[in-house]
C-alpha cells in the first residue's frame, strides 16, 4: 500500500459512514507504516524498555479485530490467533513474535479478521447491542473504541518506524 491508497474520511457524511471511514483510515495507516521494510526491521523494537514492533502491532490488531467484532459483537467462540496460551480474550495478544513470523503472514491474518469484522457489522445497526462485562455494548461504541485503539497504535507505529529508518508522517 502507499499513501494514495489511504482515503481521507468524508467531511460531511452520516454517522455510520464517518465511523467506518475513520476506522478504515487508521487500518490503512498501520499497514502503510510497515511498507518498504525488511522482516528484520519489522521485528525491531523502538527503544528499551519497549518491546513494541511493527510486526507485533499488526498481529495485535488482528487479535483486537477478532476480539471486538467476533467475540464481543457476535459472541463467537474464537480462540487467540498468535498465542493459544495467551489471554483467552486475546485483547493483549499478538505482540510476541514467533521465530518464523512474517509481515505477509500477519497481514493475511489481519486482512481475514478485518473482512470478518465488516461482514459481522454489515447487518447490524449502530444501536444494536451485545453483552459485554455484565452490561451491553453498542456497535457504535465498538467502532469508536476501535478508532481510538488504531489511532493510539498508529502513533506507536510512527515512533517505531522513525527509529528504524527516520520515516515519519503518513
């Protein structure tokens, strides 16, 4: 992907289009942060004591997509992807890298989870609710949370990328 592939969210759209567009904007931003790097660079942590890597961020966001759009939204029993012994909810998983982990594998998994998220959301209204932590959570809340999650991790990715090769922005 390159910058041209990232579409700025519309300035005047309905609520759902706005939420989905911002989520897609940040999804694309994360992928772009990984562009043009070798696997060893994608495995490089930013600075001690942080162990955050670009590859780990992609894997983590696949886990987060799975958690919110499968486990929470549709109450699917979907085990963690990258570490079967990790948190059963998988919300903190994905950061640890297997020896043979590659960006191509992580992106394929992430793209599968994004596609499932879109399918699971397509027939639901923003006010539709799902059980969560003894209460109810709306799709609107999940979208908003996911935008914040991606925005935060895109900031991390920007810092990691700058440390690797000086590239900033995007």
